[in-house]
């Protein structure tokens, strides 16, 4: 079976918003996940505390298994290809957009890339909660960037009063309707909202339920993920594609992340569909079931202020009650979110 493409997440935000701090946090909290970090300046990325294992051109290997590249826009395609080489076993590539190009240009370059080993994974826009109005005044393009965002990180929330945060949330909601917003301080976002961290043991592909199960052992009330809820859904029944798409298209505010596998028992679409959603970004990746693997739908939904029981009830309602009557055209909604070769 061919290797799953490496998702490329674009991390954008104006100078001082905290995106480099957020990237450093992801690198420190990677816990075995191999991250390919693409930046334009090593100086801001804290590699001094990490062992530099080797260097290839401007690609530095960090001691925790992550790699970091210093590039400009003209080199981006080349370095994405290098990072996606199977022998590097990179799980996710994070591009820090500042100094490289406009986020929309980066997105266009990733989508236009003919490399089958990479796939666009969404735009995360970092906003300074304490300086939002001033940033918009200095950088009018802020509005355009927010309109493109799949997930907005409202950083430095500790430096803004609640009234200011509410004004910012209102503005973001007007500029980017329906886009989930995560509040954070010091860039300390839960990595599970953006990347699929490796389990301690071996796993297949990007998804591991062992990550969440391992976290559930012991007292973790002080951990970052304590601010979020995770909902696991497993079904041995196939899913009805139309009902599932209705659920995904109207997923509730506060549901930041959905990941997992979906089983559709639909003619010509009996394979294993990997589902990846960050904010409002959504993609399905068709694949094949391993020999002897049980055909299950397995999903993890991560959010804040979500109603776990209601989500499970809605997903239960997406089960296919009459798979023998399924028609290929019922998959049209799903296939809209499959990258076409």
C-alpha cells in the first residue's frame, strides 16, 4: 500500500503575533512525531537546546527527530519535496509563513505542487489579542488573511482584557464566518489540534488513538489538553455518506479538530477513507484496508465547549441502515473533499 501524503500546515501571522513561539512549542511537544519545520530564519527557532545531528544544505536535523529548513519562496517546492522523502519519515510539515510569501501564495504553491508525497493541511492564522486593532491598522491585509484561515489562534490572551477579547472575537467572526477560534497564551496550543502525535509504540499512518488513551492515564488536570474535550466514535456499521456530510458541513462552533477513518459500504468506494479536519479545512484521503483489518469507522473529535453526548448521537444517526441500497452517487458530497489527481 502506498504511503499516505505528508500534510503541509501553513502557520501565518504578522510580526509579534507569536507564531514562532507557537512553532517552538509544537517542536518541544512533538513527543516522537517527526515535524518538518520550514522557516526563513533559524535565529528565532530555539534549536540551541536541541542536539544538531547533521546538516544538508540549509536543512538542520533537530535532536527530537524534527527537521528545520531555512528557505525563501523560490526554494519552497524543492524543500517540501526533500522533507517528504519516505526515508525521513516526516509526519507533518509546518511552514511558518512570515518572510516567505503571502499565505494565499503559499497555499496556491502547495495546491499546485505535483508531488504526490505532500498534501495541503490547512491555514492557521495567529492573531495578537492585545494588538489586534493596531495590527489591522498597520496591515490592512489582515482581513484578507483571516478570510482564508481554517483555524484562528487568538494568542496573548493573557495580555488583553475580556472586553477587548470579545471585540476581537466579533471582528474575527465577521471577517471569517464559521472559522473556529482558539484562545491561548505564549503560543501554548495543544498540538493535538494541529498535528497527529505518534504513540509511544508503532502505528500506521497519521492517526493514533493511543495518543489520547495514553493521556487519559493518571491525573492530567494541569495539561494543555485539559482545556479541550475529546470525543471518540467507533462504528462497525458503515456510514451513510450523505448524512455524514450533513454533519460535517454544519459541525458546531468550538469543534477544532476531527481525525480518523471512515468506512463507506458504497459500490466503488469500499476502501478506507482517512478524514482530516482542522477548523473548517476538510479533506478525505481514499486508501485501502490492510489484509485482515476490520472495516470500522473510528473518529476522534477535539474541541472546547462541545456537547459530547450530542455529537455521538448525531454520528450514531449517520450509520447506514440499508447498505445494500447504497448508490455510487451518494458519495458525491464526500468526493468533493478528495484531492483529484
